[in-house]
């Protein structure tokens, strides 16, 4: 089934402007501007409070005013209850981790900036008391008691939104939660165990799979397009499982071709009959070859922008994959919807910037 009402993107036009050399948010996510470690490391065996004054600035750093705005990737809820990334322009701040969490609070500073149909996830009134990044990549997040007021069905979405928002920053591998200086072993409402911390390996928008045996399968996160009220298309991350008996690259692509689970709001961007015939990895570039059924159009066959975005965002989630080159058997040059040849490997940054235009 093919999606409709989709805003065209021009990937090659962006490539010709030199966007391949760009890095995600122009380096905004670097730990150089993240909340620095406190002077004394927090002992997890105690109930010591993690204060913002300890973590949001490095010892001896001079006070300086920040001006202008920066783009941050915040994980919000869409109208279908899916946790999705949205790039939001917010005031620049040196306290990037604490600030990102503040923009996840309902009725908080993000309210006026939210795209139509999207909502923040943390309970209204939640205060971010402090954050503390430890050497092992664990970020301790201390919140106020208002955090405990969410509904049971919101628990996993809150964990996923907080985890994915914070782990976009360099050096952050997992998060642990505290309330008013006291460590949580389980979530306060529905009792989800969190004593070992929560990471991206725990998944997001988890989708049941025909492959369920944890020994014979691996979790992967793939991206499908979605749309609200006929507005612009955005892509939703979904965690599912694939068999580990075959090449992981091919397994991920095959999962995409099979499409999202029935009954979801997610769309299938690939044509019926599209098949992956080969996948080769070399020095950061993954070349994926398909049969001609991948392409759409009657007179001029082309690759849909939604299919390209799903492929690139899903495959660059895999270790060491930096970009994706799409090939089609019997076709010399693969064209995008604008009729332009996709001559270079495409990065996640390319498709994200294309979506923002």
C-alpha cells in the first residue's frame, strides 16, 4: 500500500548544497556544552540530592550569557499516542540536559512551540531538580514529587521519551531516576523495574513481532512514516525483533518491506513486490540493492522520499552505518521524486534536514 498526501522532498538538491558534510545540529549535541559533572560524584547507595548547581556548570566556569536559539530533538507524543522525535527551536542554554527535560513537561515552556497534534509527556508541575552524568555513561535525573502523578498507561511512554531525549547527547548511555534525592528502584505508578537504568536498548513504541524468541532474535528500531490531519509526514521509531539467523542489514530492510503492524497509525512507504536482493557494508557506507518494484511512477520510475527516509533512518541506527546507498537492479541511476539522481550515499542528517524544509 502506498502513502498519499505526502509532501515531496528533494534529497539530491540538498546534497548538491553540500549538506553531506554537515553534522547533526552542527555539533550542538556535543558534551562540551552539556551539563558538566559535579565536583563530587554522587554515591548511589545514599540518598544524596543531585542538585542542578552541581551539575549544570563545571567548577570554575565563568558565568556567561547565552543568546539566540538552538535546535533540540525532543521526544513527544503524537495524537496516536506514539513517542516521536520532533526538532524544536528553543532558547540556547549551557544546561542542555536539564533544559531538554524541562521542555518535556506538560504546560511547560514547550507548550507554545509544539507542532499541532503533539504533546509533552511529563506530568504538569514536574521540576527537574538536577542531573548528573557519571563516568560510565549513566545520567542520574532528579525530579520533584509532581512526577508521580502520571497515569499507569503513560509510564512506558515517559521512560522512552526521557531516555531517547537524553541519550541523543554524546556520552549518555542510560538514565536513572531519583525523586527529591532518593533513588528509584521501580517506577512510582506501574512499578516498572529501573534499578539498572534505562537505555535505548529497552526500545521505543515496541511492536509485537512474529519473531519472539529472545535467543534467536535481536531487537532493532525501524522508522515508518505517519501523518496527522493531512499535515506533513513525520517518521516514527518502532522497536521490533528480527531473526539473528540472517544478515542483520537484510533483516532490517525486510522488516521495513513487510510494513508496520496492522491497526497502527503508521504507513507503509514501500510498494508491494519490492524485495531486497543484496546488502554490502564498506567503511561506514551500506549499499542496499532492490528489485525494480521498489520504484514508483509510470513514465519516470523514482524512489519515494518516504521510502528513502525510512531506509536511511532505520539503517543508520545500526552500529557503524553512517550512510546508505540505494541501488536498483537494471537501473543505472536511482531518481528521487523530483527526477534527480541520488548519486551519493545519504546520511541521517540529510533526510532530517530535508524534512525540515
